[in-house]
C-alpha cells in the first residue's frame, strides 16, 4: 500500500469508528465511508489482546497483502478501517482472505445500493 492510501491519524480512526456504518464477522470489523476521491484509503488496527507485537505485526502484514490483492481486482472509492479480531490468530491466510474480501464486497454492494 502506498502512503497516500493509509489512514494513520487517531482522530480519523475515532471519527470513523464512532460515526460510520460497520460490517463484521468473526475475523474482522470493517468501518467504512464513501469518499469523492478516486483512491481507496485503508487503516488497519490489531488490538493488544491479540498477542505480542510480533504476532500483531504478522496479522497486519497479512491484512495488507489481502488488501493489495483486493485493490488489483476491484476498484471503489471509500475510506475503510479494518480491525482484526482475535480469531485471526488461529486462522489460515486463505480463511482470512475469504472473510475480508467477502466483507469488502458487501460494502461495495451497499455503497452502490445507496446511489
């Protein structure tokens, strides 16, 4: 992911988590909001209860890889905050990929329904 495509500011995280709609499953929480720009921005958060820093960073790297795959095949313009849940620790990469992409596709469909 490029630096322009990453949400890092805690104010943005707090605003989106407090006011934006959410899609969730046992592996991820995804907060999203439509934007007018062409590029999609993502923020990734892994809570400390998921484990030590090495494990949290591994989960972040896996999530970033899934996002890069998603961005190659689909295009949409929205901001998205992804919170990784504790169930991802025992999940394989393929399980994570299926679950996250299904959530992102649900968001895409929902955004198109509102138009």
